[in-house]
């Protein structure tokens, strides 16, 4: 075989292997040492002159073949050193390598002098000595941890929906998210380390809507873009005509003037039409009832579409309710207790729906089995049934009677239960699929709620506020309930229900085994101070690791997003904080904030 033919064979084999072999994954993959690649390139350059010589004259083919098969000498010491260093595959998208003196992977767990590799928004590597791929951005910080989650917020929700007092169980918070709402407050929250929040519409209604976990950076870039105004074609035509007339463009001015005249004619026709409609309306009003059907309230907030929709981590994170909240007037104690009973009745409806569905599933399985058994029996008795039918048909003909086939009666298929959208949501809460967040403060109301929930052992209870919950801490722990505290110094002017507010509540509950979360009290601007609130709770008895968990992993687990956020682990989305010190220290500054792997806050942007 000539050197040229051998070279073609080798190139063809390498091309074939390049197609067949699978591509490397996104994880950390070992690559060949760099010096070997350089040797291969050098070897290829040396082969090119030999190939040209072979075109002129095929000389010493056996020698060329032997020299091609001759193994290369390798430097064993260099190879061993290369294997010690972790090698990374070439980046396929946006890549960031973060190096920190401390990486807080989970509450109570950390790595010293470690790296975090982020690719395409996901954490693909956590460890020591990771090498930055070519083209990757490298960031450094003293401390790296997961972004904070505020479990009690309203940032980014259209105000009318956020503070509505007449919500229903099937109302959806994601439909009330407004990309233009609270952009400056959400940016301040990001500066405070809060990357996501549980937001809620009608949170103070007796039974509110379905809350959502959202990232606070959704549509944050619209802060520099004015909110679009409705287009007025007639006004635009008039402005265009005036502009062209001033510029001396007669043809364009005439054309724009025609549009202006048409707009005036349309206005005249519209006014005539409105006048006619007004006359007809007056006649119709005389025939109608005095009571008119109230108009549906306008929905000011648009439904989120991608890319904003990608920031919704859990669109059905919880169902909100409240007990004993002063909404209008002073509030009667009997009315407050009555709210507990109404909430219990709603949960009863959800439980009944679940029981009906279980019964329907059993009846359907039984019906399907009976139908299958009958079909087998019919197949088995088919020949006998055919002979009997032919005999009956012959007898009918002999007697001059009309023959009629016997009607086959099949057992009726079970009917599935019918449910309203509200009952659908309540059924999910009653089964434990969705947490129930109840804002309640007085001990009597919390005790009444726990009594009602004895009939609903599957309900995942989360109390918000719980000002007087300390005496009931052991009962809450037995219930496996979580409590969202708001450890803010309130002073003397306190709202009803908050008179016994104590900064030591979080520590007392945590000592009794209750899962404690820390929220901003359902406000629009409080998320920016979440770390400060956690520090106050630590200063009044809350364990430091428990406080850090309350802001990260514990909150993510409570609202079913721990598979994506809440800790710094491979396979999770890169919502990260790069800090100059301890996360709960009031002196700590946030250097960088990554949300979904994207750097949304840098030191020069503060």
C-alpha cells in the first residue's frame, strides 16, 4: 500500500469515528493533554511534504507504512500531571466559572477555596481546582451561596389584584404579573440577595388565589423602556400632515391631509352613530329593569409569555387564605372564628371530590373487568348462541312470525365526578399536592384552625405571621407545619393582631422543631431587607444555620422548587450570590447576582 493510499484510509477512518462517536455531555469531561495535541499537529504538518513526494513517485512504500505504524514516545511525567488536573469540555453556550474562598453548598455544609462552573444557566460543576474553559467568564468572591427566596411577597403583581379582598380559590397569580410593575423595587431586592419570591393575589381575602414562585428579574430590563401607550391612528395622521406642511413637502402634506380629512369624516360618522345609539339606548332603557348587571372588572395585567414565563418556577405554589384579618371595620370575634369554619367547609368540598374520584376509579376498574369477562364469555359461547339464533329464526318463519334479535344490554359506564375550577384547586390542597398558606395571628384563631385541620391530615399547613403561635409550637411541630415569620421591630403603633409581636418568635418555634421561614410580610418593597430580618431573628435566638436555611433550601422545599433552586449543587439552576462576607452579616455587600446563570447585578451597577 502506498503512503498516499494509507493516508486516505487513515483520514477516512478518523472521519467515520468522528461521526459515530457520541458528543460529550455538559458535565466535566476529561480531554487529551495539551502537549499531545501539539505533537499531533506537528506530525500532520510533517506528513504533508511526504504526501506531495508520493504524488510524483511512489518510493519505499513499506518503509512509509512502518513509519506510520511506529508508536510515539510520550512523556510519562507530563501525562501524570495532566491527569491530576480536571479538564473541561469546550463550552457550547454561555459559561461562567466562579471561584470563592467559601462555597456554601447547603445549610451547614461548605467547601473551602472551591469553584462553581455554570453553563447555559445550570450548575455543571462544584469542587476544587476546576479549570475555566476557553471563553468562560471568571468571577471571584469571598463567599458564594444560593440566592434567597422570599416566601411572603407581592413584588411585581398588579396592585389591584394583589390587594383584592374578594379572591376565589381558582384565581391565578401568574395572570396578574405585570412586567412593568415594581421594577425598581425588584432591582433593590436583587441587590439585597433575593432572587425569587412567592407572590400572591388576594392574599388577605378569606380564601385567596393560587400563588406562584417567580424570579424577581423577570422583564427587569423594561425599567429603561417606557410603558407602551395605546396607538391613536387619527392623532398620528394629523401630526404627520402638520409635519410635512411645515417641511414644505406638498405631495406628502396633501397625502397626509387626505388622511386627516378622512379621519375627520370618520369622527363625524362616529359622532352621528353614537347619537343614534344614544337615542336607541334611551328607548331600550325604558324597557329594561332598573337593576343592571355589573360590568366585569378590567384585567390590567397581561398574561406572561416567554421570556418572562420562563421566570415562573412554580405557577401553583400555594393556595392563600386568611383568618381574623381586619379588612373593613373593627372585625367581630365571632366573624373571625366563622372564617375558620368556612375554610374547613371549603376543604371538605375538596376532600369529597378526592373521595368521589377514588370511588370513580374503583367503579371504572370493576366495570372494565366485568366487560372483559363478558367478552370472553361471548367468544366462548359464540357457536352455541349462533345455533340457537338460527333455530329461533327458523321457528319464527314456520309460524309466520316476525323474528327479532334480542337486544344486547351492556352495563352502563361509570360517570366521572363533575367539579368546578375552585373545587379542583381545593382538592389539590386537601390531598397535600399544594400547600395551604394561612395568615393568622391570634392564638385562639390558630388553635381553631388546627382543630379543623384534624379532619384533613394531608393538608400541608404554612402559617404566615403567627404572632401568638409560641404557646402552640409543639402542636405545630406535630402537624409538621411551617411558619413564615416577619421579624421586624414594629414599635408601639401596631395593627390589630400584631400587638404580641416578638422578635424572639422564630427562635422559640425553631427550638420546638417547627420549620421556620422568613418573609417580608407580604409587602412590595420589603424583600430588599430579607437578610437583615434574618439577622435580627438570629440576634433574638434563631439558630444561624436555621436562619440561612429559612432564606434558601427550607423555603424552596416548602414550595416544591428545591429540585431547581435553594442550594449550590450540580444539576440545579444557577441562582447564585457572590458576597464579600457572611450572608447574614449586616456589613456584607453583594458583589454579583446570577439568576438563571445570567449576571443581573455587577459592582459597577450598584
